[in-house]
C-alpha cells in the first residue's frame, strides 16, 4: 500500500513539473562539436527523463543477468527444502499414526533433501521410526546423540526417559528425569517424576524445593500446589516427630494452615503439642479439623491426649468432642468406646444402636461384640456380632489407586501422585445387605440382660435351668446347631406369653425334651454315630432344611 501511494505521488510530482515548464516556455541551446542544437525546454526535460529511464532499465537487465545464477541456486535450494519439509511432515504424521514403514521411508527421503545437523525434527523422526520398528537399541543411540546438541538435549532426555520406563528401568528413568529437571525445572514430566522419586526416598526438603519451582513457574495451579505442599509437610512432620520435634511441629502446623481438613496434619501437630505440654492448643487443632471432617484418628488422639488420664477424664473429653458434631456416626462411635471403657454398658449399647440406625458398618458390630464380651461374657452372642461384622459394609479407609493402607501416605505407591490417599470406603469388595433395623432392635432389647433362672421356650427352642455342662455337651453332639434366640431378643409380647407357659422339667442325658404338637409327640432323630461331638463354644455349620419342614429341635444352655 505504501509503495502504491509512493508511485502515485512520484507521478503526480512529475506531471506537476511538466505543467510548470509548459506554463513557462523557453528554449535550450546546446553547442557541441561545432554544431548548435536548439530545442524547447519542455522537450529537453522529456528527453532527460527518458534517458534516466533507459539507464535504469539497462542497469536492471545487467544486474539480473549477473544475479540469475545465484537466484537460480537459491530457488532450487528452496524447492529442495520445501520437498524435504514435506517429507518430514509426512513422516511425523506417519509415525504418529503408527506407520513404521512410511515413517522410515519419509525419514530417508528427508535425509537426502535436508541437512541432518541443522534439522532437529529429522533426528526425532528417525528415533520414532526406530521405536515403531521395535529397535530399542537404535532408538536409544539416536536419543543419546541428541544430547550433544543444546537444541535437542531435552528432547533426547525425554526419549531416553520414555525408553527406560518402557524397559522397566526405573532407576535409569529417574536419572534422566533428574537431569532434565536440572536443565529445565519448568518441565512438568521431569519435575513430577523427580518429585515422586524424592517422595519415595523421603527427601522432603528436596521435594518441597522442587514443588516451589513448579509453583513459581506456574506449571501447577495454586490450589494443587497448596494441597501438595501440605502433604509433603505432613510427611516431613511424621518422619521427624521423634528426632526433631520443633521442626515437626512447625511443619505440621503449616500443613494444617494450608489444608485445614487434612486429618494427618492436624493429628501430627496435636501429638507434638501434647508432647510439649501444650494441651490447649493441641485440642484446638483437633477440634477445628473435627468440625470439618470427623475422623476416628482425631477422636483417638483427642480422647487419649494425656497418657495418665483416668477413664472418667477420657469419657469427659469424648463427650465434649461428640458435642461439637452431634449425631455424627464417628462422634457416636468415639463416645460409645469411651462409655465402654468407663463401664457404662447401657449407654454404650444405646450409642451403638443409634450408629446402626444411621450408618451400619463393620466397626459398629465389632464394638457391639466388645460390649457383649465385657458385659455378659456370652461367647455365643459375641460370635453372632462378629458374624454380622463380616457381612456388614466396610469401614472407610485410606485408599488410593486401588490400594488400601492402614495409615495415611503422602503419595500413591502405584503412580507416585501426591496427596492421592482419600478417606473413603474401599470399592474392592461389596458387602452383602444386612438388616440394620432388626439389629438395632436386638441391641436395644439387650440393654437389660435377662437372668437364666426361668426356663423359656420359644419357636421350638427350650432353655432349661439346672442343666450341667456335661448335659450341654451331650445335647450339642446330638442336635444340629441352630441360630441362637436369646432372651434379650424377645419382644414384650413374647416375654408375657412365656410367663403363661408351664415350667419345663429338668432333663437327663438319656432322654430329650420334646414339645407336643396336636397331641402327638415329636421325637428327635439322633445323628449318625460317626459324628463327633463339638466343643461347647463351637457354633457349627447350619444345614439347609427341607422345604416345609418345621424346626422342632431343642437347644439347651
């Protein structure tokens, strides 16, 4: 556009000059070689302009002839380069598509047309072609040659890193990643791999320094950087809690400040503060994380803050912690355990029943088994609760990439990803559905234990008083074991109906007590003689009953 305007301006000025000369007529006289030439001024000006134009055209023709060989060579060289880049582009596309043959052919063609030393992409295409053909040694050799040139050094390190990973040489892969991170800390793949290596080795200071470099270069967002830094600081605090308590306290408190809902950071900070005698500050830390995410580890650390506390002191702390999150299953479980330790079995059962109603799971049934064993010592009921625990939904656990860990870890052992562990129910096993409402009614019915003095008969099961241990063993060897129906599981109507039934006479080892049904005696069939008697605490295995058969067997306690 500027050239067009400049040309128009020049033509306008020339025309203006000729118009000016036309308005002022005159003659131009030239005497040369004895000859006198006389022309008008306008003709002389036109001749001068024409002469200049001819001179310029002649100069252009001469220069064109002089420069034509160089221009021809440059044209051929440009055309050759274009063909080479076209072959290089086609080869890279073929390598990306997995066409090893075409990638190799385009690589050879590009090598003929391009300068190998001056074109890094040609080296990459040759290495990729070797990788597609399965020539790992050739690919490594080409990647190693790239390390000699500054512009391809990072490309060579990346290729060697991938080849080492593919070959399973983790140490070599980490070595190449560390070299790449030293040259260019902003490389995400190198930084992540080096970060995973330092995390696995426990080099928390080095990992934190590398993470700070990624944050400064804006390779990761600030929220992710805060979470990862909190995880590394927590791991550092856990590792130095015994050797350097001051550093562990600072690291744990900083991690808690960066991520207040990170339970391990809060628990570690509280443990260090408790050891240093700062009970109030440690409790505040645990209370803050408890309000955000109730966790059994928080409850355990809070209740057992001081090793010398009595059970009543621990119960008082458990009640205070439960009041911060009323109705939460974790709060009810923590308080129930404290009530159990204090010997208040009725309150422990009530809290366990409330937890069954809101969140039935394995730990609740295990707690009920502990309550049963501590209160009554009835091994049959204990085994009943333990059997239900096996069928109950799983408790939450620290889970990452399909791995379940008993303790929190800063990174996944599978992928090395930081802050990968989450507190959730593992998905590796689906527990069968259980009747939590029925279990809650059973627990509430067992709050008032029933003595074994009166004899009770319910659904074909007779409980007799005064039977010796020898008679129990003999009856257990003759009768098939059936699920226990304890007096504590009866409703109020069943207990009222039991009082109206006649008392049961004591039985001997040689005769069995049978109920009367419509005037006919129902006799119990003895098992085969080859069946060996079971111990009194062995529940046995239930056998399937025939369809339509009514359970008329007896169980003696």
